[in-house]
């Protein structure tokens, strides 16, 4: 698994837990729905941390909570 996939999976997981759509998430975060969809559909291969922070703000979680999952902990180093 790569980082982009982990980010996408986490967004989908959080939306599922809250029973909200991607469009609703984008609206509460103040982001264009296309920005969120680009992350989810792999068009955005390097989402900015500011975008992820806005998603966290809309979901009312911290960046630490967003990244605190086994999936992120198990990612391999990008630089070898």
C-alpha cells in the first residue's frame, strides 16, 4: 500500500463512520467537491497537507487522529 491509497482509504472510512457523502464532506470543509474526488480517484497523487487539514477540520478531528491508524503506521519508507 502507498501513502495516497492510505489517505484515500482513511477519508472513505471517516465518511462511512459518519454516514456522510463526499459532497457533504467537501461542503463542510469549504473545499470544492472536485478536490476531494481527485484525491479519492487517484488524480491527485500528492494531496497538500493544508487540504488534509481542512478535511480534518470539517470532520472535527486533529491531523494526529487522521494519521493515527495501523494503515499509516505500516507504510514503508518512501526513501530507501
